[in-house]
C-alpha cells in the first residue's frame, strides 16, 4: 500500500576538473543511476562513495541556480 522510502546510502562528492571538492551529498542508488545515464563522469572512490566530475559550464549553471534560490528565500 505505502511505498517504502529509499535510504540515501551512497555518498557523492562533486569535484571540478582539478579534483577540488565543490559539494558533498548523499543519494540513493536510483539517483546515482539517473546521473550516470546523463553522461556525467562518475568514479568509485570507496565503499559506497563516488566522485562526480563537473565541467566549468556545469559549475557555472549550479552557481546561477543557487543564487536564484537564495534570492527567492530572501524575498
């Protein structure tokens, strides 16, 4: 009847091309699979731990989205 909520048991670090950590978060196996299907470079770095490499363009887009969200919160 009720759908069981998936545990966010996979740790992901978003890094730039130089390997600097931009953001860290936890996600589900399903979330990770969706990101892999989009062609994002993902590498296993430990047990249930991955690094996702973001391009400069992707990081700029992330910064714009974060700025928009912050502006909405302050408004």
